């Protein structure tokens, strides 16, 4: 089967996800979680929307909270969504060859050292479609998850886990703060500092991932979006375009979704919301 005919594939679990396939020719997105983007073909161009200058590379490390425009040149890519709760970004920054200041303030990193190995693995994912457990295990090697990292504040880790486990529910920030024994202003500040993104946007991101999981169960796109907490398809479509840079209908038709099943996961257990103190 040719590259043009092969569907894209996304492997996902509660902590991290990796997508292998094509993106929009010009990718404009709001980065909710830190992302490693590697071209399997030609170099891509990072376009500074302020200065209009471009930076070319086959790989970019984009921190959470960044607003970016990338000309993918139509390349196939491996796009990895990282776990900032486990310091993935901090592990990867020393492995990047250089960085640029984007938009006058954001640092974007270019040229990961083990680029060729990542490309070979991504080609294997695309062609052979290994199990989700095997693919995500290999993905962890890209990041260097065996390396020690400074742990995130446990209160923020728990807040993020509560949001993920209850993404379809509009749990108030007040209730989240109560659950982790923080004031609302302090939780908002610590969460943004630790993850690079506000709580509300983080919740929307996880609703998008929950929608993908519902699609694997046979839901229609509209029903999957509503079951994941979106008001309707229109809201889902708008948020999807803003946070991913693509079309949800096109993604559904052209992407194979693989979700790590509960029995395959590590021993991490996502907390549920406690209604009583």
C-alpha cells in the first residue's frame, strides 16, 4: 500500500499520544500540551507570525502554551503529545540542537539528536501497525522516560488526573481546588506554571482525546463529542480546529485510532472526584 493510501494512525493512553500521518499543509494550532513534531520526509518550516521569518528543520519541540504556524510541506510526520506532569519537555530540551525565539517571546526547539531513530520507528508504526502497548513503549524511549526527572507538584498531578478522569463533567475550579487543598488563585497559578496551559484549555484537550476513544466504540462523531462533554458538534469542531489545526471529519475518515486498554496500562489509577471531604 502506498503512503498516499495508508491511513494515519494515532496511539494514545492517558499520559501520552503519538500520531503518524499527514497534517494540514499549513498547520496553525494552539499547543495545549508540549509536542514533539518530526517529519518523515522533507524539512518543515516554522513561520514566525510576527516577523514572518522562517526556520527550517525536520524536527521541532513545541512547549505547551505556544501558538504556532508550521508549513509541513505536505510531509508525513510523527507528532507526539507529551506528558508535562512527568517532565517530558525537560527531558527533551537538552536533546535539541538549537532553539529560536518565536513570536517575540516563545522558545521553540529544533533538531532532536536521535531524529533518524524516531523516523525509523514512526515508519514502522505506519507500515506494520504494532500493538498499542509496543508502540507506546517505543515512544517512551524517544523521550527517555527511564531518565530521572524533577517530579511535578503532586497537587497539580492530582488536579490533572481528576480532569482527565472526569473530562466530560464541568467540575468547577473551586471544586478542583478543594480536592487538592489549594485556594483557587493558587491552583490556577501553579497549574499554568507546571503545564504551560490554563485549566479550561487543558480540559478541552482531554475532551478531544475522549472523543477519539468514543469513536473506537462505534459512536458517531457528534455522539462521541457530546459524550465527551462538548455541548454540540459545532463547539467540538471549533475547539478541534483551534487546538489541532485540522478538520475533525477528515481526521475521523483518515485516521486509525488505537487506545491502550485498561488491562495493558501500568499500575497508575486515575482518581475519581470525591464529593465529600
